[in-house]
C-alpha cells in the first residue's frame, strides 16, 4: 500500500493512502472532536455520514474547512486542527445543533454520559445565539417495553441506523423525511413496538444523545424495596459483574461480584441471588434436549431438526420470530436463564419460604434491554403475575448504587444467598460469546459419554470473530458447533439452516457484540473492543476460580431436581422451564 | 403517514412483483421501482411499500425513508382533479406563490394533501415549459395561464358540479 506524507499541527506523519485526516491525527494522539462519526473498528462498523461538521479542520490551499472524518489525506497536505477559524466553526456548528435541542439536561437520562453535553462543555458554549427565534422540531415520544425514543434530542448522526441495519441487519430504523422534519424512525413512523426491532439495545448503546435510552425502572425498584408487604428477590446476570465497576471508574475487566452483592444487600433486597444458578439449569435442560435430538437424529428420525439453536438471548429470539418464523421449531425450547430463575423463584423458592407469589417481587439486573421486554411476555406469567416483575440494566444498577450514596470501590465483598445463589463456572461464561455452548459441551459430553472430562476448557470455542466454528470430539462422535454474535452474523448461519446446508449440530447465537458483555444495557464501550476483551477475560477468570465448573455438578441444581423437578425435560420442567415461539411477522404493521 | 388502510388484491401484488422483477430486484433501482409503482397506483400506500420491501429484500423502514425523502412520492391518493401549480422560476417571479396560497386557503389543504371529499389535491411542479403563460396552473389535463389569485375561485368552481 502506498504511503502518503502530510503535516498535522506542524508535525509530519506518514499514513497509508486512503486514510482519513481524522484517523491520521488520531495516530499522532490528536483527538479531533467528533459527533456523528463512529468507528467500531473491531466490529467492522463505520458510520461516516459527514453530516455534523464538528470535526472540521483547516487544510492549506483549500477555501473551505474540511470534515476530517470523511476527508482522505493527500500527499503534502498541511492540516491544522486547532486554529481560531476551526474553533469558531466548531462553536458555530455546536450552537446550530443546540438551537434545535431541548435544554433539559438536568433531568435527561443521558446527563453525565452524553457526547453532545460533553461537546458543549468542551467547546465552552455559554449561550445559544438566536435561540429565542429558532423553531424547535418536535416529535412524539415513543415508549416501548425496552426503549424510549425521544427524537427531539436526535442530532441525525444516524449511528443507530448503522447498528440496526449494518451490524444487526434488523432494519427497524431509517432516516425518514427531509430537512427540518428529518428523523430516524421505523417504517411509516410506527412505534418501535410495531417494527422488527429486537430490543437488542445496540442503537441505544451508540446514540450520542438522550434520543435513545432504556426504559428506566429504578424508581420501581425503590418502591418495591420500600414496600414492607413485599419480599424482594434480585438476580444478577453473569455479564453485569464484569462491567459494573467501569461505572465507578474501575479498569475494564475488574470483577466486582462480591462488592455488587454487598451493594444489593445494603440496598435492602431480601434475597440476593444469581442468574448463574438458572444458567446451570438452562444447561441441564438445553444440554439434555440437544442430546435427545442428536440421538434421534443419529437413529435416522427425520422429524428431528438439527442443528439445535440456543435460546437464552431474548434479542435473538425476537429476531428469529420475525425473520425466520418458518424455523420456529429449530431453536431449543429452553427459556432464558432470566425466565427460568423467575419461574423457580416464584414456585420452588416461594414455597420454601412460604410466601405467596403475589407478595414476591423478582427483579433482574441484566446487561440487556431485550430482557425488559422478555419479562413482559404473556407466556411468562401466571394469572397476570409475571415470573420476573421487571428488569433493570447494569447502567441502572450503577445509578441506584450511586443514589444510595455508595461507592463500589469502597465496599467489602459478600456472597450470594443460598439456594439460588450457587453456580458453577459453566454458568458464569454465559456472559461471553461462545460461553453458552462451551457450558453445554461440558455437561453434554459427560452425560453422553459417561466419562469425566480431563480438560474442561474448550478454547476453540472462544474468541471475538463474528462467526466461529469448531468440532468437538464426543468420544468418537464429532459434534460440529457454530457460534455467532451480532444478528447480522446469526442471519448468515440461519440462512444456511433454511437452505438445508448447515453442517452444524448446534449453534449458539448472541445478539450483542462479544455476547452479553457487550449488551445494550452495559456501560458504554464506545466500540472499543479492548474493553469487551477485558470483560470476557474477567468472566473466564471467574470460571477458572470456581471449584465447580460443570452445571450438572452444582449441588443446588442436583437438589432442585431431586426435590422438585424430577429430571430434565420432565413434565414439571416443561411447564416451568420451556417455552414456544410465535410468528412475529404477522403482529407487525397491523396498527 | 397514510391514514387510509387498504387491502391489496393478489393481482395488484403480482403487478408490484413484476415491476420489482423488471428492475432485477436491485436495491439501487428502488427509486425507479417506486416511480413505476406510483405511476400504476397513483400513490404509494404503506401496503405497497411493504410488498416492495419484502420482494426486494430490504427493510420497510428504508423504503419508507426513500418515499418520504423525495417530494415526488406521495402516500396520499390524488384527488379526482389533481391541481398542480408551477413554481418554476418564471412562474415564481410572476406570483405563483400567491396563487398557491390562494388554492391552499380555498381548499383548506396543504401541498401534497387531498381534500376530505377526495376531489382536489394540491402539488407543485417545476417548469412545465409554458413560461410565456406564467404563472401556470394545471388541473388534470387542462392548463390555465396567467393565473391571478382572484381567478382561483372560478377555476375551482369549474370542477364542482
Ligand atoms: S434495539 Fe436493536 S433492533 Fe431495535 S432498533 Fe435498536 S438496534 Fe435495531
Ligand atoms: S437517535 Fe441518536 S443515534 Fe440515532 S440519529 Fe438520533 S442522535 Fe444519532
Ligand atoms: S446478547 Fe445478551 S445482552 Fe444482548 S440481547 Fe442477547 S441476552 Fe441481551
Ligand atoms: S464527525 Fe465528522 S462530520 Fe460529523
Ligand atoms: S416556470 Fe412555470 S412554466 Fe416555466
């Protein structure tokens, strides 16, 4: 590749042809401010509309300022990124954006974590000239079970569209209308609820403003905790402990399991349990289902569909219900760990502590926005009482802890309560891409062969590539495993299944980049894959530190089957731990 | 956003499919496909856009995004007598805008809308090549030249029986 020499702010630099000024500057540690541009390079996602012009720089010999994010370098170019002219232009751009932006920062959900706000601070904006006369574009608020769209705050960077269309291939959002009325919206400006949206939350994760935010349930949590008639039970997903610390200034990848438990106990939860317990349960059910299907398949039963698909990610479930309704009977029927937990908590555990399910509130802490929707699904309730009352994200938990004036850095470590707090290492790795299938492999292998694994780590299943495949030797029987994270990648594997060309026996799918550790409810990673890697490492470290690392060896799981469920796939297990899927395509656009 | 709810007949769906096929179902041809469909149906209701999206394997949001971006496309069925006002340069300088405003006032509709009875709809055109007659108004196939705001009432009356 040919190299191009140029000068930026007086220093010479050499970069490959085709590099943008922005990236060349970045190499020299010059951070040119950006708003609309987004480079999630490790996910191969770039958003480059060149629209906002906040990144303008001066190029010698050019009359106009150049948007550095979308202008390629040329030989001998002389660039200045911080002249008075540049600074003035940036301020003007910012003033223009702000003149059509609500001024309710004080109570905005993104406040303190908003790129637009940060930019206003950085540029020292103190007044917005002409704003008395400026007309404000207004748009109706759209509330869905997981996400709120407040498009008055949209700056048309179109990052969300890039995530939804290019990365997830969901296509729920697109820029519509022109000029002043332009917004990013679902088809026919329907609400998100009536679009193909999966609630994966990846649009929320990249929105630089408060235009896209999660439905915030922290007030509901406080209300439940203050209600003396309620027994409040909390479950925390594996990915939360690997990222929560970031909200308190800790290095990415710092594990805060024990501190998190302390914080939850101090907040006043009656029982602090672990979704990981239910993840072990998921493996028991899903693993047994896999082996059952596999056995029948090997016996030549043509009614049996392979590959089996994991079903623990509700974003993914929403995706296939809409895009692949014809393959409805391919995924495992096992409910997600969140829902298995809720079902067991409000039956087995409620009986144990003699509390009526109506007096029990089950709250989940999830890295995920799709879980907010999932716990509202009708099939996961009994007489209108949901198994999981509501779900809050990692970010919301951080807010709660801060509201209670606690600092995670200063808390001691504590342990989850028994019995639904005990889990194996296999459950912990659910939070990372490849983890669910590795956990399932550990159990399925031993159940199938009757032998004990001498090597528990299946490193061939780990990694960050969007699509991975591996073959695991089940004592002479080769099992082909496929793994996808990101729905665009999942779509590729599903297209193969639909065409009857899939070589896999089992496929794991996670909607979010890196798996749940990169979920839409996690602290914002701004596309930095090293943060995702660090979280993944934290998760595998926790696994390695556990004495029990296989789901079927979790003594509380063994006990649960003995006392209550019987065996995996029993009638009771089916009733409480399995589900069925719907053709969502029909439900959409019918308003 | 269209307020009319329609159900497409199978032959209409087939027609849309044929149009998409004739452009090779190429996403780059979306605008041409939409043009042809609008020619066929007179407008582009949501239902037509959905069929196009499905057939061309793209999201309905994208199709809708394109439809709402170009003022040429409309999701509202045209009135029985579509009124077009030329707003090309010659017509504009000779007062097309005041004529347009008079139509809006008389019909109580905006550009791109159709009145409640479905009789009149209002749109703007670029130069229709009759600059000598500016400002020019077309109602259906009929052309009116040198239109002044005061003439508007009479023009409308021509079509109310
Ligand atoms: S939540 Fe996911 S599927 Fe829904 S609009 Fe956002 S990116 Fe698209
Ligand atoms: S909703 Fe957010 S991410 Fe999407 S275009 Fe608007 S500001 Fe950008
Ligand atoms: S990958 Fe995890 S965080 Fe993302 S939608 Fe699925 S379950 Fe939720
Ligand atoms: S960041 Fe470069 S134009 Fe918006
Ligand atoms: S400008 Fe109206 S006819 Fe030419």
